[in-house]
């Protein structure tokens, strides 16, 4: 099963000018370097929600051994790192990484469908990060799998992929969604709970959840 590396960067100062400088550098320098060293960058987004100034990207690897091989090769790329040092003289870059395993309902078919799509304009994405209680990860994966399998196509949310942390916060489960209708339905208060029969039991296993909205960056394979 695929191994993912989730990478988040926070760019300071928190200005559009600084973020644009980072995006241009990533597109012109980092992405070509990743390609040279066999790294599959499947998506990259600007994050909205919480602290400002963050991006998020996801790499896909065949295994941990493959990830270690590719990243070690990248680490020896002197041309890349000399450019990074010059950029750090202009902006501050904080980096947080997390290795994760793709979970059963985050199928390769769902991911490939998102990669193969050719939308007229960039789509809105959402990242849902669930923190499971002790021993709750496998039950949460089972419940979410059944829920998502029953949702069908054409709804307000379409799953892209899902992964559980392998090196990082224990018990963390992340779902990446496309939002065909945009964010409006998430912003409105709607009384009642049509999913109470599912969400109620799910909260016994995953009591905490954070939501972030994502907008594709120019070099993202998923638009």
C-alpha cells in the first residue's frame, strides 16, 4: 500500500509577496528537483483556516524504503540546496512533515480519478483531520469507509484519498476531499443532523476533528 509524505510550509512574513516568492521558487526549482529524484508530488495547495501563510503538499511513494531512497537522493542535490539558502535570506520557511499510510477506503481508483480529471478551473478542496481516541483508529476507518462507499458520486463532497499517520501524531486520520459545490454549504448553519446515525457513533472513536480549505497551487497535479 502506498506511503504518503505530507509536507506543510509556513511562509513569513505573512504577506502575498512572500508567499508568491515561495510559490515561484517551488515551481521553478523544487518541483523539477523532485522529478529528477523520482518523487511523485501528487498535489499542492494553499491552506485556508487557522494560522495564515501555510501551504500543504503530498508526495506518494511505493514504500518507506522508496521514500528514504528518493529523499536521500534529493538531499544530495547541491544545486537545489544552494538555491534554498539564497531564498531563506529573503523569507522564513517553517516545515512540518508527516509520513502516513493510505487507508482502505482511500483507494487508488479514487486518487487516480482526481488526478485524471481536467477541470475547466481549479477545484476547491477540503482537508479533514480526525484525531482518534485510544484504540479507535481501526473502528473509525471501518465506519468512514462504509459511510463514503454509500455516498455515491455527484454529492457535495467527493473523496480523493485518505491516510493515517505512520510517523507523526499517533491515531491521526486525514481525508482529502473535492468540494464540487464550493465552500458555501459548509459555511451555512443548518439545524438538524441527517447523519446522526453515523456521526454519533464515529465520535466515540474520533472525538476531535479539524477542517481546512485548500486551493491548488500552479504546480499541483490536482487542479
